[in-house]
C-alpha cells in the first residue's frame, strides 16, 4: 500500500477534531459586539430623546391624538430596537467569552 493510500485511509477513519467554541474568533466577536452596540445604540438614544421631546411638546400644546399616536409608536419601536440590539450584543459577548475560556 502506498503512502498516499495510507494517509487517505487514516484521514477517513480519524474522527474530526473538535474545534473549541468560538475559536480564535472570540475576541473579534467581542469587538464586533461592542462596535455594533455603539453604532446602533447612540442613534437610538437620540431618536428616543427627540420623540420624548415631541411628546412633551404635544402635551403642552394639546396636540391631536393622531400625532400623539405616532410619537407613541416611535417610542415603542425605538425601545423594541434597543432590546434587540442588547440581546444580540449579549449573545455575541457570550460567544466571545466561550472562545477565550
């Protein structure tokens, strides 16, 4: 049996090596999570602040309920996006931590 045949046979019978969770990508994923959170959370905070200001102005001048409904919708959706970003950020951090453990 030739050398190549032995190598191929050994490769087929050897179980695949287990790769550590996250591997060398762990720190990169952690950095990605931090950058992503920064890039998305800051604009969300600005949108939330602007919507809260509009809500206060609407209350002060007695705005029609339709306007108030739109501002309330904006605030709910900004909060929903914030929760999604935080959930993804936490998942990326957990994946990164597994890679460094």
